[in-house]
């Protein structure tokens, strides 16, 4: 009986300390690429979300990204958009996270009926799951 009570208390303490925001921040760290671009061109294009809120674009020369954060279930990415003449304009997006797993990141448009706006696959699995048309 004491053993069961001890295990229950440990599980309860773990459940109370689990922070969904922190779990999402841990899960999003890594490289995320667009599967449709990879399928049609064989190129990996997307985002590299690093620890500490640092963000970089992957093979997107028109974006010079600087930071990311998750706030209230939204992914916020900031940086600069670079034009062909080299000038820069502020760039910021705020997209609702519909689903985040170790393999996929789904960002949705929040309307009456949420719909998928962007899908990214973790770069570790994209080549296994998507056939590139080269």
C-alpha cells in the first residue's frame, strides 16, 4: 500500500510540474521543412528553430530570420525579408500551432473551421516519407 501511495505521489508531482508551453518549446527545436517543396523540387526549405529562441531559414535567401517564440499556442517568428536589391524590411509571422509532434508541425488558420495553413516535417524524417521528383 505504501509503495502504491509513493508511486501515486510521484506521478502527481510530475503531472503538476509538466508545463505544456515548455514541452512545445522543447519539441519544436530542430529543422522543419516543407514536404511539398521537397516533393516537387528535391530541395529542403524551411526553418531551423534553435534553443534560446534563435531562428534561421533553411535555403530561403529572401528571409533573414532572427528569433522564434511560442506564446499562447502561437508560433511567432521574427526577422527580416530581403528584397532582390538587398534592402530589408521587418518580417514577423504569428501562426496557431494545430499539431506538434516529433515528426510534424501543423500551423492552422483560425476561423470558424480551422484549416491547415502550413505543414512542415522534421528534416530527420522528410526523406523517408516524401519522394522527391527531381
